[in-house]
């Protein structure tokens, strides 16, 4: 199946800024998150698709390559690279930023990505997470050289260590990867047995990742040097830990603010009162004025999030939903009926919204009839 356009996946314009991309990604990730769609394979694929789109479009080099050549450009020039390890663990490390072939000399290790899921509380207050990931490390038997004696391999005589050779075609001189050493610039004739001449062995790596307070879905933490090791003499790549905040039972985050829905009884909404509501810091009292209507939003200042990027503390916005009682007894129904009759003849004093709506509806229908 052909890949969809990344901008279409995130539902943004091609001119979208990084902030617009992040906001769109957060919206799509929340919509398709596996926790909200248990057992839904389509949602799971859509979740992976929006992760892939966001990762590409927030990388300046990848985005430029994609804008110019599309998915094919990424496959040829930016998304591939060292292969092997990243192909085996594609779901965990699905995006490789470096490691492209074709250049002479030792190659820098590929960058890797790790998707870290956090609860809202962990994202808001910060946490230190221990992660385990499969990794390649320099072989201790040969020191990463790939040779049986542990010494540096001999320089390739074909390319003289450059990793590239010149090929003349008519009037043109082209640079191509050396066919003898395959671009490495060196030749291993007596290979190290533990690593089979590769110079690297597979192991499990454990890292502690310090997550700062106030991160949000789409934020990335860079761990320098924790990516794949490079060729002998080259620097390792980096590990990018991408944050994804799981849906919360009570709250939805919008920047520095938190939103929650608070059901209020018809009695409390009519007469007013106080309600105990949860916040991320514990319990708080919400004052409900007399005559509160469903849909009214109350702002509790300072009860939101302190963003990792700075700025003032956000607020908690409580959206009130007046709950209509159900499963009434005969006595309760009679009392409610008597109460409704007591409101009649008040000229809309007690129910101004309903009276105003009924007046507008009557005028509208009279206009149609005439």
C-alpha cells in the first residue's frame, strides 16, 4: 500500500510551523492512541503513521528532502543507512537519521529513536525512567576493529583508504563506493570470530532518562552518543527519546492548561454550593454559583501545568455538565411535576433561556406560516 502524504496524515498545510506540527501531532496521537482504541488495528497503524510523519517533518533535513522528492527521496537519501540492527528492531527504532553510505572514511553511527510513554502526572512533574533497549557495541575481543588479532585492519589498496573510487565514463569522472572494501576504506582478511569481522556485538543496554517537568506529547530528549556506534574511529550516533503522554482518566491537556468535565446535580446547579474536585496536586473546592447552567466553565488558576519551556503556570478549566436525575421513584416524579407546575406563569423568570428560545421559535414558525 502506498504511503500517504505526511502533511495529509497530520492534517496540516505544507507551510506548517513546528508549533503547528506539534499541536496537530498531539491531536492525532490522542485520537489514535492504542489506550483509547483497544484491539483496533486500524487505529494502531494510524498511530504509527502519525509518529512517522511527525518525526520526519520536525527534522529540518528530512523535511527538506521529503518536500523535494517525497517518500522516494527519504528512502534514497535520508531514511536508510546502516541497516541490519535498525531493520531487526524496526518498531522500537523505526527512524534512522544518519548512517547513509557513499562517503569515504569511517562513518558516524546512526541516530535512533525511542518512543517513551508517560502518564500525565509523570509528564507534568518530571520523572527518571529506566529504559532497556537492544544495541550494538564494540566487540571487546577485537576492540571494534573486526580483526582476529585486535589490530587495525589494513588499508584498502584499491581506494587507498578513501572508501571511494573514480570511474571514467566518456568525458565524465564519477565517484563510486569502492567495490573491494564496500566503502569502509579497510579490509579485514582474518576476521574476529565473536563478531565475525563486523567489529560490533549485540547486547541489551540499560539507560536512565531524566524527564524534565512539563514535557508534552511530541517533545524529544536527546541523549548524545547513545545511538549506534560508528565505524572504527568515528563517533556514535545519538538517541532521541520521544515523549508520548497517555490519555488521563480526568484531565485533558492543552498547552499549559488542563481541562476536565465535572457533573453537577440539578439541585447544586439550581441552589449553588461547593464541590470537591480532583487536581494534579490533590483535592480542591469548586464553588458553584446559584443558577449555574450546563456548559459553564470555571477557571481554577494555577492548577494547570508549568511548561518545560517556561512561562506562567497554567490553569484548570472545569466544564460543568448539569446531570438530569434518572430512575426516579413515583414520589420523586410527583415532586418534580409539582415543582414544574410552580414555575408556570412566571413569565420566563426562572427559565430565561427556554423562554427566549421559545419566543424565537414562535416568531420563526409564524414567519413561515405567513
